[in-house]
C-alpha cells in the first residue's frame, strides 16, 4: 500500500497564509525583543497553521492495467497467392498464443479484406488498424503487428500523429527473392463499332529479377473462343488491335506467358471489357402488294434509329398492263438482281411481307436467299392469305428454311392471339405487355393461314385451336421467323383495345438480327454487391448447374433454379475480384466482379518498403516469415520493453510496457484534525501561558 | 374502281361496302369515301369519337362534296354540301389542310399527276398540311377533301359501261379520274413509301462499301 501526503486546507490557502503572516509580525518583534515565551508561542502558531492547512495521509489501492497489442491480419486478394494465406493464418495463431503467455498483455485482432468497393483502393490495413484502435486508450497501446505481404495501400505519413505511441511491426508473409511478371494496362478501349478494331495498349513488367529482355508470348482470346498470339518485349508499351466481335459486352482476354518460378499468374492476364456498338442494320422489306399492314411495318422500321430500311412494294405485277405511257407512271423497276444477287449478303434482315410468287423473283434468287440464311442471314415471312395460296412462298426453294408448311386453308374467325408455353420462355414474346392476363388483354384478329409446323423451330404464338401463328427457327447460321397472319396492324389501329404490336414486331426484327439481349439461349453473370448473379436463358425444360472458375482458379458449381419461364438464376458469393468464368454444358462466358483491373493484383511481390516509413517512425521492425519452409522458426521472440528504446532487433520483437494502472479504492487520514492535534495545540498554549506567567 | 385496281395494280381489294357511320365498325377500312350530302344529319358523339380515333390511328377519309360544278351558283360560292361538311368537321379535331402541293405523295403514289379530276375537274383537292408531322402517325394525311364527285366518274353498271358522263368531258378525263382513285388508294395503303423511294438508290449505293 502506497501513501501520499497532501494538504487539504480548511480555509482557502491564501487566507491561511495571510492570517499566519499577520500573526507572525508581533511574534517576530517578540523574538527580536527576546521576550519570554516567544519560542513556545511560535510553536503554537505553527501548530495552528498546520491545523488549518489540514495535512492528509492518502493511501491508494491500485490495479495494474494490461497492455493491448493489435494484430492486423491481411486477408486481401494478394494474400491468397502461393503459401501466403496458410503462412499468415499459422503466424497469426502462433502470435496469439505467444501474446497470451506474455505477462499483463492482451491482444485484439482485425482482418483486412478485399471487397467489391476496394478495387481501386487496394489493401486498407491502416484503416482496419484505426478501427481496432478506436476503443483502445492510447496509454495502454502496446504496439501493432501486421501479418501481410507488405502491399499495403494506405500507409500514413505519420502513425504517431494519430496519438498512439507504440511500435508498428510488419511480419511479411513472403520471401525476399520473389519474382513476378505482370501485365500492366496502359490504355483500353471502352467501346467500338462491331466489325471494326480498337487499340489496346499494355506493358509487360518484371520484378525481382533482371529480365533478359527476350520477347514474351502474348495471347489474345476473344469471348467467342477464337484467339491469336504474338511476342512482345518486357518494359515497352505494346499496342495491339483487338476485334469488336459482337454487340453488347465484349470480353477480350490478354494473357502473357509465365516467368519460371514467378509467384503469381493472376496478374499475367487481364480482361478488356468493350461495349460493341452495332453499325446501322440494313433491312430489306419486300411487300408483295399494297395492304394496310405494310404501313405498320414501315412505321416501325423507319422509327428505329438503328435501322436503314430499303423498302420495295410491288405496286403492279408484270402481268397487269394498262398501256399507260411509262412517263406518266410513278413506277420504278424492282432492282431484283442488285438486291438478290449482288447485295443480298449486306442485309441483316430480309422481310417478305405478303409476298406471292408473281414471276418477279426467279427461283435462283430465292435459292440465294436460302444460302444467305444458311450463312447467317435472317428472313421474316410476314404472310397472310397469300401463304395458303398456290402462289405461296412455300412453293419455292425457300421452303427449305420455313418452319411450317401451309395446309391451303384459311381460318377466318375472331380470335385473341395467345403466347404459347414455348413463347413464354422465348425473349421475343416473354412478358409481352398484355399477356399477363388470361385471356390476354389485347385486341382480336380475324384471319390466319393454316400451317403444319415442321420439326424445326418453336411456336411462340398461336391462334384459335392452338393453330400456329408465329414460329421462330434457326437454319444454319441464320434465323427464320414466320407470321401466319397479316393483321398485326389491327393492334396498331387500336381496334378492340389495340395491342403491343410495336413491341412484338420490334423484338421479332431484332431477334432475327441477333440482338444479344434477345438471345433465347444465353448465359450471363452480373455483379450485385458481393454476389455474382448467374442468369441462364433457355428454351429447354431444365438448366444444368453452372461451373464458375474464380480468378484464383477455384472451381465452384452453382445450381440454378427457374425464376420465371425460360429464365434460370443462381447466386455465388465471391470474395474475389476479377474475371469469373462461367461454363455449362453448352455455353461459356466471362463476368467481371469488381473492376477487372483491381489494385490488389497489380503488384504481388512481398515487400517491406511500403511500410518502412511507419516502421522507422515507431521504431518497429520488419520480419520475413518465408525465408525457409519452417514457418514457426521464423517467428520472432516477443518481449516487453519500457518506453524510449528500440522495439525491434534480430530475432526479437518488442512491445511497449506502459505500466498503466487503475485506482480501485482510496483511504485518507487527516493528521491534525484529530484529538492529537487538539492536544498538541492546547498543550503548547498552556505551556506559553505557564512560561509567560513566571 | 375495284375492277380498275385489280386490273392495273397489285392491289386486290374486296368489294366496296356501304357503311353506316353510326353503326358499323370502320377500323378495318384503309380508306373511307364519304360523299357529303347537304342534308347530312348531326352525328352522335360516339360516332364522332369513332371517326376521330380512326383518323388518329392512321385511317384516311376522302370527303367529296361533289359540288365543283354547282358551287359557283351558290351564295358566296359556298354550296349547301360545303356547309354540311363544315358543320361536320367543326365537331372533329381536324389538322390544318392545304391544296395538294406539287411534290405530295398523292402526285406520284402510282401515276404521276398534278390534277385530280372526277366527274368535274374544277375542284381543288385538299390534304393535311405537311410539315409538322404528327408523331403518332407516319405523316400520312388522315383527311382528303375534294369536290369533283369522284364516285360518279368511277361508277359502272353490271355490264361494265359507265353510268354518268364526265364534265367538261372526254374519256381522257375519265382515265384521269381512275388514276386519281388509284393514287388515293395506293397512298392510303403504302403511306409515304413513294417519297422514300428517292433515298433507295443512295442506300443501295452505300451497301457493300
């Protein structure tokens, strides 16, 4: 038990001293005059003064407080390579054990993780340390130990400026002579026109070892699976032209050959995401005769900013002549040769609108159309009663691509077009406005050419008695659609409430032109927070699981469930940023979680250089854990040291002993405010009187 | 008219039908020919709404006052038929109209022509003023107003012989009245197709470059 003495004056101290001063003046005179009893009187005054100042003896019951050390465990993406994560976990556990054995020391642990939001920020180790320090009093801080690869991206200029005085140590979970080759993106294109090329600029950097400068193989892989390769020298900016293969997101992977013995391959590749913008689509519309639905098609295609429409209407078939001089006619020749021989392949879509064989297109031209579809073109036959007639397009070579054969009869009765079960799955007719209700909330049509569907294609809309109304099919590389009624214009005119003809025909035309959004068989991944949402569109009854390959090479199977007809979804929560590869039995795509160029994977070499300023400032040290395979052997000995010394040395790591304590109880003993004080005062006064009375 | 269309063009129309504007559904007709009678009764609001919707959704009505020859004898040059038409149109949302301009699609939708005679040839043909196209339609006029008594010039009996003479006369004028009819039907069916045709050579030129 420790005692301390303090004064606890009964009157304000200045008052006490003034009174004593006043009383001391006559006493001083008496002493000078050598008056009798002056010494005793002085002693009495002194006793009185002590009584007024009231000295107190205080004893404190103290409890020593533990010192708190902070362990920052780096679990960022760059810590996952090689043996780092295992080494880090081992070291963290052993350090915790050793700290538990140190006297009067406790440990707080925090981890640093990469999340979707930290792509451009990297490892925020000091931010995590700051979070841990928030409830640690500065006088108890014993120091911080970071188990990391040293690739920390928020090293402050001064750690002490935060008010904590203790060592910061770095335990580097790597080896000193690591080597790494990496690909550095200098410039990447954001978008480009489909079919053209864009310039991508990059550099190859090598770290940890002087490069011999020999060319390195670079491979470019497109998301359709095609690839090309060439060689480039490290340290130089390389520009390469990449193709924009299709509309929508284009993922192009650029990979460089690995360096023998390098620590990580993740930064040997990158994925460039480029938005492919389609050039204007060329549509050829051939109307077999003027009819009301023709204007519906024209208005739709003309209003579409991405379409160039070439429209021909057969105003007068060759067999009808009235002898009017040509100069009085506003008719131009149908440039069939130019359209169907020379320039057919330039069109993205050919529409036959109520077209009948009337000796205008020779058979050989229609054969060209079949070849055109097989090679990737698209044909829409928007038919009406013409399809059932002997002059039907089906009676031409074009029947090779058509998904239904006319029976020759025509159904004439009011009916509401229905979206079939297959149609509910197909992007062209899925969720068509008005199809939510049964029967659909759109207007009636009155006419339908009867047709028997073949084995190809899907019936996505049907008429009365489930007769096919709209069929979609693939032929070779191309696509074919068949409409068996010409009355979509009734919807446009608002009859019986109208209907979604604009939406339906627009989707139909763009599906034919291979708009990626309308693909019926598609696999896609998109980011939602830390989740990768996998969406599979399919016409099949089942969608199998999708295998996701994460950036670190881990393979995860994700089962899918049907969320709405034709759409199957699954979710994967991934802690890794970067390119995830998605595969199922048929399709293979890539999806980016976070930015593909995440800071974590830029530099991977273990280093103590980034942390060095803070280590030096706080007199902490760097310890390399990976010098040998004997992990435990590299962990420094821990010891506690008083203030004002270096906290690190070869093989040992120091933590600060603060000696902080807490007062549990206080007891006080007044020394003069007792009977002893009273007796002393009275005794001295009596002695004075007795001496003076003599 | 139907037989002329069948004979000369790719259009194979159904038989023309008489309609009762109050009672019949008109949405199926691409073109309505409306001879205006002096004693045209006031239409019910429902019928007016029907006509308005028809015109706004891309339908075309050809009003024929048939008074080109007689108008000059009427007070102020305004015949009873014209008055009846004005009364009718006053209750409809009619866009501004103008005489058929020289470059209008009606002048080239099948035949090239600048005058549009019927039984008479003095009457002017009026269409919706061009320029600010209504975005809900494709700029195709929803109203054509003439006074040349077109149906009378087109009329034939069961034997195919004409019913009425044309004035001032000549089979040339009858031929041109047929051509007017064909152009109007073609226009109603193909819209601005002919005005776009001038761009086709340029589009084709660009292809394959």
